[in-house]
C-alpha cells in the first residue's frame, strides 16, 4: 500500500525533474517471479526504477539503511529488505527466493555498491545463486545518464536471459562465475 502511495506522489516529480526515457519495457514480464538487475550509479536508481516500471520492485538494500527504526520501517513498507554486504546473507537470500516464489519482482544491483565510473565491475555471486536456485526470469536493466535536474535519464530494459541450460546443475563457484559473467555481458551489450 505504502509503495503505491509513494509512487503516485513521486512519479510526477521524477518525470518533471529527470525526464526519463524508457526503452524495452515490453521485455519486463507482466507477471511471475522476475529478477530485475541493473547497474547502480546513484541512490536515486531504485526510486527511478520503482516509478517508471509498471510492477512493484522489492529491492535488496544494504543493512546500514535499516539501522534507524523509522527509516527502516518506511523502507520495509516500500518492499525493500536488508542484506549484510560482504557475506552470504542467508536471511536475505531466503527473502529473495520467497518473493520470487510468490511471483514478485526482486530488484538488485549485483555490483554490490554504487559505481559512478560508467564501466561495469564484476558481479557478486549472490545474484547468480538466487537466479540458479529460483529459476526465475532474469531481466537486465541499464540506467544511462547523470541525475542532473531537467536532463533526461535513459533506462533500457533488456531481453530476459535464457538461463534454462543451468537449471538442475549443482551450484559451484565455477558455475556461479559463469552465470555472473553471462549476466554481466547482457548489461555490457546494452551499454
């Protein structure tokens, strides 16, 4: 409920201030568990994606954002959930898998942190592990441009990845590397 109220309030401001141009929105499945993964250049990225994409996105966010009780409660109300960065956070992984089983959209920035350089860093294995375990559709998204007032931001939703060839395979570091690389390459192709 809070997500939809906040979205109604923010959408006009996002379109007025950042003039987003969206391409490939038809590539986002209309229903079913979906992993939406994107490059991450600004704190505004999840807000932008939440405002311009038609489905509610449940983002994984660094645990530090939840340390203030009121702000943490608001984030949870918006569908975000905490992750301990730098470790395999089993609780966060279970939450992501549950959301995907429920047919929801799980949003993540697999570089693990913001990256303003414009070039993509390697992905953490967490996103690949969730993709492998959930068998959910994985959709790459690229955000291009700086968040400068009254300058357009471009968002490109790529075609879903076909990761079916990995389903049923045993999760190994080598396999997760391979899936991570494939996911990273999909983003790089769009860039």
